[in-house]
């Protein structure tokens, strides 16, 4: 019996996030636009691979970050993100 | 010469050379890579590996770095998944002298270094031991006073004794009470085994780990279901969620 | 000039690449697996709470409970399916109610027409389709797969099934169709995937002809 494909977490998106933001992002703190919970990007739940990356709030499942890369563009939907704090 | 900021800027794909290959268990193998212009790494970080076939087909996976920053060469320990696409290649086909395209080091959350202090609690499920081993090896290489300041407890859940990666080295590094290594077998234990023979549960954690008042830094790594079960038990036991860091491994190989 | 990629010695894709080539849309390979891809956690709607709604732009709607749905005439389509991530699976067996049946019933309840539909789902997933791609025997709301109830990770209790388009259009955990006058990009389409998604024309991304 195949195990159900489960989500991973923001660590798995680390390489793509580094590409997008030109900065290590897994330690950045994300404030969820849905419920206000604050936590490291590495602790967000990762879905959507390999079509794209959907990082969801572990408290309320709101899609906080969505990334799709097509041959012609990279699109980032941050509508579920209220605040991002990147440590110096 | 300015030291490049390890956390800023894009990462380049680099072609590393496999300099050593070491079988750890029947299904797991360590690859030691010589990576050109490797900037160094922190325990817990990983690399992305990209394989391109002659017909252009591409596959990409992430693998945790097993070696401490002190080692020459970047070691990855890969466990072969039978119906995997990349892991059978890395564990079965790749050999010394081959090139391997990697990008890294990646990660800023699931990392530990001596400066963070302790106590240090490591909980591994299956191949989740790999990044935790980098932390344990870093600890072992630190100077005596740094080691003394950070007691370590590793709780490692494996199916059978044949599945325990780094078994001999773990035995060597164990140095109770400063460094405690506790194994639990979930499918089959040695006949003479007097230790744990079950999945990690609340009672086992309570017996093995420090109380919340010790404020350990906890790192939990393994399959998603394992990580979420252990992490929520730790929080249930009173450990601050912010001190429990998690890294989930996927089943795609 | 683009850098030549580094070719990994001896690496090949796991799946055979040239099976039944005319049956494979361009850029696809056949798989015997049924990979699971989800944009979010698997919802667990109990059948007692499940319903399916077709709603028009004016708010008129027709609604079926699970029992209502099970009483409708059903088909057992056997179809090839094609994922935009390049795998194709031949001869998949489904059981479900044709979208034509649902639209006809909705129309008889006064629900108006629309040139486009948006499928909406538990968990918030949406996908958009031209009406012509869900009518004429091309689409179903499927609750059975391979002779058994559709498992939750594959979209159960019910999913949209539109096999002639890339499989992200076959929305999992579907709860209804919103009929709209203009095309309205859904979850993946807003992020850059194609509004229609015809695998035979390789319409993977926005801008593909």
C-alpha cells in the first residue's frame, strides 16, 4: 500500500526561496495573513510540488506563499502573507 | 578579502566530484563530494541535487549534509527508495570520479551550531538521522569546554538493526551522561536487546528527554507523520514550540 | 549563450519514455503509478455534510445532497489522463455523473447559462474552464475510481473529471460549479498555468498558444 503523499515544510522550499529572494529565507519569520500566527518560513507546511510551491500556515492552513516558475516567468503570490521579517 | 555573506545572494549550481563512496547499511550510502568554491556550511543544512539525462529529462531532490563543517568534502547520506528515481542512481550507479550537480548550502532554520548552546535534543526517524548526525559530529569536534556546556541526547527510531545508519560511530560517540544515544526499533530488535521496541510515544520521550525547565534546543527529523507526532508530543510535554525545530522528509526518492 | 547542462553519467528517467507514442501527448511519459499532487491538506467532508451546487451569475442555484447525487444516472468512463508534470496514465476507470446531466437538471430549475465555469472545492481550490470543455460528454463529477469509492487523497468523496485537459483541471474535492460570463482564472491559473490546458497542444502555461 502506498503511503498517502503528505506535505513537507518550508525547508524543502529552501532552494527555490533562495533563488526568488536572493537570500536564505527559511529562518525568516512569516506573519500569517489569515490568523496572525508568526513562525519561521521553515515551519510552514509545503504543498503543491511539483506544479509549484504552496506554503501554508501550520495553524490555519492559509496559503501564505505561493510560487510558480514557468519557462517565461516566476510568479509569487504573497496575498496570504501579512509580514515577513528577515533576520540581518 | 571580504568574506562572502553565506545567507545572501543566489546560489549557483556547481558540478561537484564524487571523491568517496561508503556503504552505511544495505540501503544507505554516503557520498563524499569535492565541491568547487564551497563556502562552508552549518550542521542541519542541505543541498539540492540535480540530475539531467542525455535526453534532457531532469530530476531534482534535496539531501541533508551529513558531515560537520570541519570535514574536507561535503558528505551526503542517501537512502535508496525502491521505487525512487534519483536515490537508486545515487546509491547504485554513481561512482568515484563522477560529477554531480549540486546547489547549496541551504537552510537557516533547521540548523544548530555550538554557539546556540544546549542542552541539545535530537530525535530522528529513519533517514532523518542524517542532518542530526552533522550536528552530533560538530559537537564531537568542538573544544572540550564547548562540549561540556552542551549535553546531547539523541533518540533514534529505526525499523531494524540493519537500518541503523552510522551504528558504529554512534556507539563511539555515546558518552553518557554528556552524550546519550538511545535507539528504539519499531519492527525487529536484536534478540538480546533490552532497550525500546516500539514507536516513539509520550512515555518514551518523558523517560529520555530533559524536562521543559532545561529548555533544550530540539531538532526532529524524519518522515512527516513521525515529525508531527514527536513535535506535538514535545509541546504537549511542555516544551516551547519555538524551541522545537522540524524537518520533514518526503517519500519521493 | 545558454550554458550546456551537466549530463549525469548513466542517469535515465525511471519510466519508459516511448510507450504507445501516438497515445501520448507531446512531452509526456507513461506511468503505472497514480501520483498524488495536492495544493493543500486533504479535506475530510463527511457525506452527510457533502453537497454539490451549480450556481449562475445571478445567484440561482441547483443543489444535490450525496443521496440525491447517487440517485442520478451514472457513467463509467475509461480514459487516459495527463498531468502537466508530464506523467500520463492510460485506461483509468471511473464512475460518476456526467456534467451534462447536472447542467440539464440545473437548467430545468431555472439556473442560467454561462460561457465559462469555475469549479470550487473544499479547501478553497478553484479551476476555470470554458463551458464547451465540460459539455458534450467530456466531463463528469466522479466518485468512483478503479471499482471502489474514490479515495480522499485522489479527491474523494468526489472530484471533477475532465480527461481531455491537463489533470489539474479535474479538481479534487469539488463541491460545485459557478457559471460565469467571462473566464476567471483559478488557483493554478492565477499563478501562471494555462487557462484551458489542452495537453495535445501542450498548453501548460499562460502564453502557450
